[in-house]
C-alpha cells in the first residue's frame, strides 16, 4: 500500500495490466431536464420500498449524483427469424418487478456481492424495469421465459437477479472494475503518502492556548533560532506578515503563496527559511524546523486536508504546532501511529478578558478602541454610516476586501494619531490581523438565522484586549441587551475535542482512478471517487463540491486531465457571473493553445476601474480583483500560458488602492436607505473556502483569496513547469 500511495499511477497501471483488468467505457446519461425529472419522479415513486433510514443529502451520499447510461434498445445477437413467444401483459411484468424490488435479500446480496448500493440499486432497477417493459418481447426471449415461469409460480422473482446484475453493470460500467477502483480510492493510510517524513523521527511541540496567549510567538522564536525552517500559515496575510517580520529582523526569509513567490535575495539564492500558506508546504523539502499555525483547522470541512497533510508530511526534524487545545487528542493519536510523540506546552491568556453585564444599547455609547462585529457587508455599511453621522470615524474590514485594503484599514484603526478610532468588521478579524481592540461588540449573535458556533464566538471575542497596547484588558458585549445571556453561554462552553480531521485525494490517485474509466468525464471521476472511497474513523473526506462545480462549468472544454484538475481548484467565485465568465474564457483560450495575456484579460473584464460611489460599483471592483487573483494563481502554475503575472500584479495593486478609496466614497455618498435596499448575494457568506468563500471558513475569519481547496496538492505537483 505504501508503494501504491507513493507512486500510485505507474504502480496501479502495472497491477491492472498484470491482472488483465478491464478498461471500461463510461459515459453519463443525458442530462436534459426532462429526462432527469422523469428519473427523479420514478425514484420518488419507488423510494418507499427502500428501508427507512436517515434522509441523506447528495453531499452525504455522492452516489445519488451518478446517472445510469442508456442501454441499446436492440440485442444484436437476436436472430430476426427466430419466433418470439407471446408477450406477457405489462401488468404481470410490473407486478413481478415490484416484488423483485421489495425483496430485501436481493438488495443486500447486490450490495455485498456487486457493490450496488441502495441508491444505485433503485436507479438500476428503474432502467431494468423500462428495459423489461419495452424491449424483452422482441430482444430477450430468455428473460421473457423467466417472467413466464414466475407468473406461473414455477419460480420466484429471484431468478431475475443475474439479469438485473448484468443490466446494472451496463448502465453503471464502473461496477465492472469496482474492486480496483476501491483499491485506488483507499484513503485509510495517508501517512504512507509522505515518504520523506517517514524516514525521520520527528519531534513535536504543541503550543496550546487561546488568542493573546503568546503561543505563536514562542514557536516563532524557535523558528528564528533554527538553521532552516518553514512557517505554514492559514492566510496570505499571515504568511506575508511573517515574511516581512523575519526579513526586517535580519533573518532572510522567502515567501510562497498560491498567487506569488518572493525571495529575500533572488531566485538563484533561495533562503534557508520560508513563509508559506499551509497548502503550499513542499513535503519533500527537508528543514530543521517547521511551524504549523492554527492546527485546529484540521477539522475544517473545506481545507482541513491541508493541515492533515502538513501534520503527517512536514519533512522537519522538529515541528511546532500552534492552536486550540481541542486538537491535542486527535494529533496525539495520529502521530502515535508513526511512532512520534508530542510535547504539550499550555499557555494562558496574557491579558484579562471580561464579559459586560449589559449590552451597548445605542451607538452613541461606542468608545475609542471599539470593534462592532457584523455578519453581512450590508450591516457593516449601515452601522458605519450611522456611526459617522454621529461624528465617529471608522475603519471597515470584511472578507471580500483585498489584503492591502485590510492592512490599510487596520493600520488606520491602530494608529493613535489617526482620527479613526472605531472598527466595524465581520468575523474576518478572527485571525490574520493585529488589531488594538478594547471592546468587541457583537451587533448580533446570529448568522443567516442561526446562532453562531461557540468556537467562533470564542475566537472573535478573544481579539478584545492586546498585550503591550493601551487596551490590555479586553471586554466583550453585545449591542442588544437581550443577547448578553446568550453570549455568556456561548463563551462559557468548552470547545469540544476534534474527533475527525480532513483528508483529500492526491492528483496521482485521481489520475490512476481515471485510468480505469478512460471515457469518463472529470465530473464522473470525482463523483464516483466520492462514492467508493474509504476513509478511517479519524478522518473525513473534505468537500469536493466546489471542484465539481468548476468541472461542470468547463465540461465541454477539452483539456488534459492534470490541466483540468488544476483549473478546477482555481480560487474563483463561481457565484459571480463576471468571475465565472472570465474563468471559462481563460480555460477555453488555454485549450486552444493561445496565451492569456494582460491585453486579452483587460478586454474580457473591460478594465477601466473607477472609484466606486455606491455598493454595486464597489462589489464589481471586488469581483474584478478576484479575477486578477485567479490569473495570478494560474500564472504560478502555467507561466508560459499566463505570461503577464508581473503586470497583472501591478494592476491589482492599483485596484487595491481604488477599493480603499471607494469605501469612504460609498459611505459618504450613499444614503442609509439605499444601503438597506441592497440585499444581494454579497450579504450572504458564499459556500466556498477562503479562496472559494466557504461559509465554514468565514465563521473563523478567513477571507476568500488564500489558497483554493486542494490547490496545495496541485501546486506542489505543478511547481515544475508542466
């Protein structure tokens, strides 16, 4: 298994050839709305036959997305002159088939012997039923005879089982090689994916503590003292901050994120220290020390795989982990399997944090150093507008803002000589920015109608009070008096220990999987992989939904598998029509072998940015920034096809400054009534990760432009020119 994981493509191909494995042709049934609706209606009709269980969504049961092939209506082996038996009445066939479907023994047998799950069984049955009712009078006399015997009580409906299985394998060809597919998609031994780390006896130091406890500072002291090291951060902002700090303090340190590389000296003289986003950690790079920040992100359903990969694969003699204590049990358990132990260092908060006994009430009660936390962009601008009408100057921070704008807004708020002394922000302040906050004020404790998770409330509240500033003692409260008790309950809860951590397949595993399904679309490959893969109890498979959505958008564009894989982890917001259109055009142009240049991109996005004076214009500027981000991400992987990374980065910096200016213009020229009317998609957190706007990641304060889910794996494999 270790050999398979370390080099699965070549190894698996050799295994399959030696075993004479069948390469099946696979295609998906027509996706027309009318046909799919017919299938869904039939599924609903017969769903009552299946055992009553917990209702599962398509996310929980990926086999619900697998559609059957259309079976040829004519049996070419049938002799035309052969006399056909008198056809049976449709009602008789229907009655027998209903008995077949209700036979629990047959369904269990199909699952155990053939891997036909209940969902696939029902879909295959519907196709088999249509075949029996429409085709067997002329094309399958043997099957007709079986029905006749059942009708005459000479046999039970179980004699149809073999015919059903044959039919199921025709409409779901992957069932023909299910055993091999399960071997390839076995994700139960992820520690074997990192051969360099397995040659080491690594020492782990876990720095566990809340916000403002000094845990990361302690790890960075060891980082600076090491001969070589790598810092893995959850955000571009943090990776950039460590990069700047180390170089300022005299330690040459390079930077690698999904969108850029910077060298302390030059590319011919790489430094011995590296700051990177966690997805970009090169697991084959030997260092003396590694720091993995925010280790509790192991539980994240979109990006958790990146922390699992760093934990199991960091090729360092000494690894420092920083984060909540909730990850200690699962980390200890995972490392015990590779005979590695963890030293635990616990930290207490350096400054006092108290919960107010009453709510803020009116906005007139806002003080210097206050941060009002809102959970929508619309609410941020409404609150800021009201505060400024009362003579209070504000900084604004939310997830969609470019990193440069966030930094400038934070600097204004932190500067004691700047008249800006109030911050209005989303939970994007949860990590990544150093902010001198005295009081955290929750405008509301609900997001999208639901009370925020207690670990999210704890993370945000912890930003109140900062060691070494004028606001060392922090206070947390709510705007509304009636929310205070709920806040106390949220902050009083213990954060549960993490039980499962994220995992995701490597490209090599996807490629080997595709080898068995040469005619399958990339969407089919991902969907079937989700349905047959196996993971251990300590792991869960991270979401592939965004990847599948991107694959659907470029399904008609011909690209090699690896190229399409990388395109499908691009950090692009597909909820934005502008972003989706630009992404599809870039993929299409790439497929035609034409370079994606600055001039071409500027024509596509109609580049002529102007300072925004209303919310709609500001949103359009932010979306344009996202498109430039996607270009830079792709230019890091396909430099020859995206050759203008440097000039696009210059445009992006200009746009960043325009967006900063636009915030004040929108606030000064937009009436509160107009802001209240803006209830578009920007008010609702998008269901993607930082790059992809995941709701989960917004809960912990991640903006959307760090690294796309699974992007690190693709990036690590694509750092060399393809």
